[in-house]
C-alpha cells in the first residue's frame, strides 16, 4: 500500500474515532470552548464544574442538547473515581491575579491540591488517561524583550502564577515516578464573550456601563498577548489528534499590546468614536499592582509546527465583545 493511501485511511479512521474526555471547569470561558469543540468532534465529554461565581450555568442547556455529554457538579478535589477515558482536560482553576494577592488559600486548594487529586486518580487507574493540563504563560514571569520557550526556567511573580508553576512541577514528577501521561499547555491571555467581568476586557466594559473610569494597573503600560478562547480550543483538538505525549506547548494569540491601548480601543468601540480621543475622563491610571509583570511573551512555534494557527482577528472579536457586554450587564 502506498503512503498516500495509508494516509487517507488513517485520516478516515481518525474522523470516526470516538474519544472519551473529561473537561474540568467546563462552565468557564476556556473550559466551555474546549467542551464545545470536543462535542462537535463527536467525542464523549464528561463535564466537571463546582459552580463558582465565574461559572456560566446557562451553558448546560446548550451542552445537554448533545447526546454525547454528561455532567457532574463537583470540586476536582472531591472526584472519587474516573470512568475509563482517553483524556482528562483540566481547565479548572482559580485564575484572577488580584484575588490571589488579596487571599491565596483558595488558589492553593484548586490549583495545586486539585491537580494532585487528578494525578492520583490517573495514577491509580487501570488504563491511565492523559492529563492535558492548562498552565499559563505567567509561570515564566515577565520578559522585557524576546519570547519565552517551553524549556525556559519558571519564575512566577505572584501567588496565582506560583500555584500554576507548582502544578506543572507536580505533573512532571508524577510522570517520571508513576508514568502518568501528560500534556501541559501554556496559553497567553484568553478572551471571548461570556468571560466573567473580573477579567480586563469585560471589566473595562462594565465600568464604562456604570459611568466609571476603567481601572488600569501601572498606568496601563504592561503588555499582554491575547488569544481567543475558540483558538485555544482548536489548539487542544490539534494536540489530541496529533497524539502528542509527555510534552509542553506554548499557545499564543500573537496579538501583543499594552493594556492602555486595549482600553482606548474599548472606549472608542463603546462610544462609537464619540469620545473623540478624550480618554482621560474614562481612565483611572493611578492603581498599582504588587509584583506586576511588565510583559508576557511566548514562542509557540512548537504547536504551529503541528499545523495550528490562531484565526481570530482581535479588533473584530473585541467589537463583538464590547457590543455583547454593553447590552448584557453582568453583576
């Protein structure tokens, strides 16, 4: 059989392969996009969510329309057993840096103890599924110029990123000692409709809706790279279908900008250009964040070599988000 025919048969078999996956944090922004992408592939998905303030329970109505979806309301720390599955995709986490600075205990429980619990469940499974774990670009710390690679030293700057770095280390240790298969992904800032309003983009729109200035840390000078949650989900599908194991992948949206520039874009879109460049009354630049990272930037050539590319156009998606939150106030 020639190679082309073999490739066609493999592609045919792949298209009909019914994987079984867990998605923890399935009602959060990233988790919901990953859940949707897996369901649309025809895979069997068991969603896990403990229903925190940032969960969107309305998504269950959509997901239960799929016959290949099941749901369990629980904390990942309290999962008693894993049904036989191929992947445990872990998006469950406490993620807001300001909250971690104010009080870090819940971050240790969710981001460290929760991952330990998943590792133990997988370790003790008869057939070990792969833990596909969501880390963050923040585990590297900041970088003034250039880009962090997957092999770079982890130097987290705040309690949130420290707990994520600790989880990464646990996974590597359980892989070596107990042969737990894993894939770690480190994405840049995710955004999208449905994100809870503590995050920068919806938070900014909420403040404008209230007639208040947008609060900006450190004069809005820190830079972030933005990745739409739908592109993140497609990256996960790419990694699973490529069958990668025991590896780490950066995922970047490749749209980098200072926070103040994003804020001004939001103001222009919210007021349809009506502010005429008079931004000062809509911005509060007198806020300082402890341990602030000036810039995150990662090299994601490794996952791009597998054929993945981000597709979302930032300004187009941002306009959609501004329109959505301007019409849908989130408390």
